[in-house]
């Protein structure tokens, strides 16, 4: 039923509609890796509530995200696609791992610093311990590999440190996970400010291409993308706007940055931006159609949600029992 012997875990938050940054940095790699590993792709709804959410919107977004996973090409029979909140072992292991994580380590996390600056009125304990829940997600399934965008590498390093610390005390309990970061487009920048990451929570709608944007909106947003006065399509740090557009085009067209430079040698930015927009729209349209079909097929999606939560829970229970035993919790009498 499942694919390889090695385990892969990844997830994304259901906080907003995903951007093509999430797609390139995460989902696209998930699809390409899914044949090699036994994969779990989680909708991390418990992470989402570290920032205040409207309940009806969160529920809707979580379902949209789960169906998007499938629509991008992840087979729900071969991969375990599920909601974090349906598998309570995540939160249980997170509690335990909290007791093996230092305040100092968590204070150094740049995502915590950024998010607490952004949500100064709600710096809750969950925001602080967010990376511990992420470590629990990963370690619960003995994941060998975790595909993420570069912004998550610090959290992964912390996960490895927690696992090693635990293993040093109790013996080999956890597999030490390796990050997997794709070669091109590991970090897609904002279309309006190429020094900033493209983020699904950016207030400026023109800064991000959403996975749900129709073709005309995609083309328009690329047309407005911030570039420079060099009039030269070159993959260079001196031209961050153009470099970002080349990365996007490369990820969506499978052409290398060098091929793209050659293709647009002597041609204007207008033509280039249109080609980028068309290539993105060509890939997104069939995904959007498939997602719409899935959202209309309630019974099918419900059955996937149920069986996959059971499959995840089975694997999670094995690790959690082992951990509980190692740390000295009394055995459950059956
Ligand atoms: P937010 O902007 O709301 O903080 P986010 O856009 O960073 O969220 P997440 O759900 O935190 O989205 O991330 C999901 C995955 O997408 C992660 O693996 C992350 O590394 C990746 N990712 C997010 N933004 C980008 C980006 N601009 N470029 C490449 N990968 C990205
Ligand atoms: N923190 C991640 C989402 C996330 C994740 C995970 C990614 C939660 N748990 C486990 C990989 C593995 C984020 O903000 N992108």
C-alpha cells in the first residue's frame, strides 16, 4: 500500500490560501518525493491556532488545504494525508518534548521573533512552543526526511537537537530527520518587494500569487511585479526581482535559469513577465479544477479523512508508547 521503507513527513498550516511560494518550496517537492518514501502529509491545524483564527474560516481552509494536497498529485491511497487535530498523539508527544526543550533554544527561533512582532497583542505560549509541536509531528513517525522551504531549517535543526538529547538519555528512540530543500525556488520572494519572502499572510495581495488565482489575475500580478532598470533577464543577485521571476518560471516550466536567460536574451521584461504568468497559470488551472471536483465530492473526501487519520494514528501510537515506556510512565493495563 505505502511506497518506500523510509519515512517522510511534512505539513503546512491552514492559515490562508497557499501561495506559489508554498507550492514551489513544499508541495511540488512532496509530489516528486512521494514514490520513494512512505509519506505523511499533514494539515497542521493545531499550529494554526498560535495566531487567532475565525473557527468557520479555519475549518474551511483546512479542508481546502487537504484537497489541495490531493489535487497537486499526492495520491491519498499511497500517502497518508490527514489533519493533525485528528491524531491526538501529536499534542501528547509535544507535551513530553516540551520537557526536553530549553527556553533559550525557543527564544532564538526567528519565526517566533517575527510572529511575536507581528502579533504583539497575542504573544501566547503556543507561539513560543510551536517548534516543539513541529518536532513532535516529525519524530512521532520516525521521519527520515522532511521536505521544507529554507525558512523552516532552523525548526528542523531544533527537532534534531531535541531528538538527539532524548536519544542520549534513553537510547535510540527517535530517528534523526534530515531536511530536504529543493534546488531552485527554495525561497520565493514577494512580487512587490523582492527582499521579503512571498507569504500567504502578506497584506498586499499583489505581492503573492495564490493557488486559487485565475489566469487573468496571475498575468496582471506578474505584470506589476517589481523589477529594475537593467533591461536584461539575468539570474543575478544584483537583480533580485528578475532573479525571483526566473526562479518561479524555472520551477513551473522545468527550464533551467541558464536556458531562461538564453530564451529571453535581447527581449523585454514585458514579454518575459507574460511568459512567467502563462507558465504558472498553465500549471495551476488543472490543479484548481481537480480541487473544485474534490470539494464537491464530500463523501469521497470524508472517507479519505477517516481512513488516513486511522493509518497515521496507528503509526503514531507505536512511537508514543515507546516514549512513554522509556520515560517511566506506568503501563496501561488491558
Ligand atoms: P505564513 O506566511 O502565514 O507565515 P507561510 O507562507 O510561511 O505562512 P507555511 O504554512 O508556514 O506558510 O509553510 C508551508 C511550507 O511552505 C513550508 O515548508 C515553508 O518552508 C514553505 N514556504 C513558505 N513560504 C515559502 C516561500 N516564499 N518560498 C519557498 N517556500 C516557502
Ligand atoms: N512549521 C511549518 C509547518 C509544519 C511542518 C511540520 C513542516 C508544522 N509541522 C512538520 C514540516 C514538518 C511551517 O510553518 N511551514
